[in-house]
């Protein structure tokens, strides 16, 4: 919703989704803005297979590219919109329910849960316009 509000009178041409997982954020953005193209990066090959299947099922595969990677390393920008859903749970936090089906690397980020957020904050500056 924040991205839709931000781009209220125009649309992003390029979208980068870091930690794309199933591709849900990127594919929702591409559905919102039909002229946009997007790239989803994830460290998990199984997650990228799900993202690619979702893009095909939603007829968005021609505008969505997915690849394995470590956040924004080796990504050529800038992009109009940066989407990120990093791990943010402290390593000792007890969990229950559906989240237990997720890989630990998608959930936990160090002692306080901020390891990935802080790294991304320092590295993501060159990714956007």
C-alpha cells in the first residue's frame, strides 16, 4: 500500500525484490503496474522455483526474472522500487504455527533480529533512483 501511495500519479518501470521467496511481493507489484518489469533475488533455489511457477500461473513470467543471489550483491541498478522482506526475528525467539514451515534462514537474523536489516540498510543505497 505504501508503494501504491508513493507512485500514485505514475508507475515504477523497474522493481527489485530482495529475498523474494515465493515472489508474492514482486508479482503483486507487477499486477498493480502492468508496464513494469521486475527482478526477484533469493538465496534459496527451491523458493525461486516456487516464484517462477507463481509468475507463470499468473501470466507474469514475461515481466518477472528470478535468480539466485545474496541480497543485492552483483545487482545492476538503479530500480524505481525496492521491495525487501528480510529475516527479522531474533535467533532465540520461540515460534509456533505456520511460520515453522519456513526455512530458518528466511526467519532469523542474529541475536536481535537486525543483522540482515542493518546490512541491507548499508548496501541498498545504490539500488534505487
